[in-house]
């Protein structure tokens, strides 16, 4: 990201932010609530356009990418894990279906085990899962598309300590198993220390670096 | 110089007998209106003014409309008849815009849907000879088809818009997985079209048993053979289904341009409490 500034009306969230995510690296992003962390991740995948500055992915401006391709290679898992109607299997296949891809039952099992979910989960109604389970399904749903970069927005913010631990463990596994770049937004600075190679603060009064 | 001013009675004498009969009925029906007004005062419903103004204005509007129809039917000109349908479609789109004034782009989204769905179906059935090529058939049936397309349009726009606000997170999740606007709204659209069809599907299933619908009632009152009226009733249902589905498909596709930009970003603002 180069010189990215974001403002809603008068309110400037961050100014002239520069940030590079290297291949296979994990960056933690922290900052106060309302500081613009979620907005920053949305900007990265071109779900919103910054007020100024550009975002490059593989050297090409994200606005020049086909949005479908961009968001298949760099997937944002939003702050609130939302499930599509249907069971877990249908949810996992949702992302593949829109890209006209398929997955074997075995692949589904693999990806579930990556996020510490039992295979029996596949036929459960996604809407009835616990917060932590939904969060992990959302991560698995993204992983099935084999993205190069995963953007996780506060994956454990809404969870109790036990689920936080399981979800964090799943993320840890994803990071070490796979050659994948990760940006993870978190309030929890210890979690950031444990998971990330480096940590970036955004949304202070002076703007981030 | 004397100018011959026809009296009301002279004018009435020139009217066809069925109009005179209906007009007499209208006058007597004012007794019913008086009863409603009394009930209204007694129960404090507060709709008295609406009833009185509605009766006066509605009578004038609909009689004017009827006089125009008399002229149009007399012309027997298909181009004029379809111009009337186009006017109705435009008015329908305008009405939807008025009812959904918090949604942008309603008129330009609705108009093509109502025209292609509503007017298009009328062209088709006229061309195929399914209904008689006369204004007496095309305009009332067209009114029903266009009216139903209008209802479908406003339902779809309202559903798509409010889902984009209420289920914002889900829609963003879909986009974040690389979905196109159409893929992200597929389910909403399907459900909106289905629920737009549902009331008519119910009436369709209970046709003749629970209800004798408007068109058939009208034709029977007008003196048509009930069996002929029954055929037309089924035909009008089929026309309404085709028109509303076509209209729904077009309106939903066009509305995606108001909800998303070409970067596949959701442009619907979050709900303001
Ligand atoms: N579309 C929008 N229009 C106006 N303001 C917005 C919009 N989206 C976000 N904001 C504002 O931008 C600010 C930053 O929001 P953002 O969600 O990025 O913060 P955050 O750092 O993720 O906070 P949290 O830790 O609570 O998740 C908030 O004050 C929010 O109200
Ligand atoms: Mg946030």
C-alpha cells in the first residue's frame, strides 16, 4: 500500500499509510476501536476505495484487477462471520461455486481439520453454529480457494477464551502449513505477538506508519 | 340572441340506457356512503374527509378515464391502444418511485421492467391472437398485467435494498469471496420474485372454489357467458405470471447497477436508525 489515506467526510482515519506484505509473511494490525482497521482491510481488496493513495497487488493497482480474480487471490474474512443459508458443506462450497470450481469430499475434510473442526460438522446447519465454529468455517471457506493472502478481521474478538484458543490454534496452523500471506487485525496484543512476524498500529491521532 | 343550453335531463336522455341505470345506482349508493360516514363519526375512525374527497375526486377521475376509453375504443387504432398502455406503464414506474423515495434510481430501473414485462406480454398475446384485438380487451387486461408488474417491481426493489442494509455483512462476505453483484444477490432476488408471485399463485390454486376473481366477475356482470369468462380468467393469470417474472428479472438486473459500482463495491449506505 502506498500513501493510503482514508477519510469519511471530515474524519480522517489514517493518512499516508505505507505498508507492504511480503510473500508468506504475517502482519498483525492493531489499533483503537473505530480506528479504521476493518476499513483498511476493505481497501486492500477494493471493497471500498481510499480517499487517496493506491494499493498494489503483484505490482498492479487493485482497481485494475478483475474484482473476482483479486478477491479470489486475496480473501477478506470479515469481522462478523456470516453464514449463507444451508449447511456447512454448502457454505464451504459457496466460494468455489461462484468461481465454477469443485472440491472432493476429501479436500473438504482436509480443510476442516486444518481449522480443527470435525467432519461431522459438514451436515450441520451453518446458521446454528457457535461463534467460534462459524469463524472457523469462514476461514475454511476462504482456504478452499487457495488464496495467496488471507485478511482476517478480528477473528477472535467476539469469542470466549476457550474458543479464542481453538481459533488461534487454527490460524497458527494455517500460517505454518501453508505458504500464505496473512494480515490479521486484533485487539489482543498478546495474540498479535504470538501470530505475527511484525505488528502495525493504525488509527492513532497522528495516523499510522 | 338565445343560446340553447341543454338541461341535465336532456343530456341524460342521450346516454345509453345501461349508463342511466348505473348512474341511478350510483345516486342511491350515496345512502351507503352516508351510513359509512355515520359509522366513521360514531367510531371516531377519522377517515370522513378521505371518503368524501375520494368519492368526488375518484368519480371525476374514473369517469374521465371512461370517457377517454369510449373515444379510444371507437378509434380501433392499435397504435393508440398500445400508446395508452405505455402511458400506464410510465405512470406505474412513477408510482413506484413515489412509494420508494428513499431508494435511488427507481424510475429508470422500473420503467424498462414494466414496459418489457407488462406491455411486452400484451403485445405477445395480441399478436398470437390469444385475446381479441380490441381496446375493450387489451386495455383492461393490460391494466391488470401492468398493475401486477408494478407490485412485483416495488417488492423486488424494497427487498433488495433492505437486504443490502440488513444483511450487509453477508453481502460483503459474498463479495469478499469474489462474487459478482448478481451472485451476491441471487438468493434475495429469487425469494423476492417468488414472494411477489405467491398471492396470485394462491388465488390461482383456489380459482373458482374460494374466489371468482375480478376479471371474471366483471365479465359476468357485463353479461358475458360465464364459461367464456372462465377461460379468460385463466388466460389473464398466465399473462400476469409471465409479465411479473419477466419484469422481476429485468428490474433486479438493472437495480444491481444502483446497488453496486463497476468495481463490485456495495454502494448502498448502511442503515440509518
Ligand atoms: N461507509 C462508511 N461511512 C461513514 N463512516 C464509516 C463507514 N464505514 C466505516 N465508517 C467509520 O469509520 C470508522 C472506522 O471503522 P472501522 O470499522 O474500520 O474501525 P475498526 O478499527 O475496524 O473498529 P473495530 O475495532 O470496532 O472493529 C468508524 O468510526 C466508522 O463509523
Ligand atoms: Mg473492525
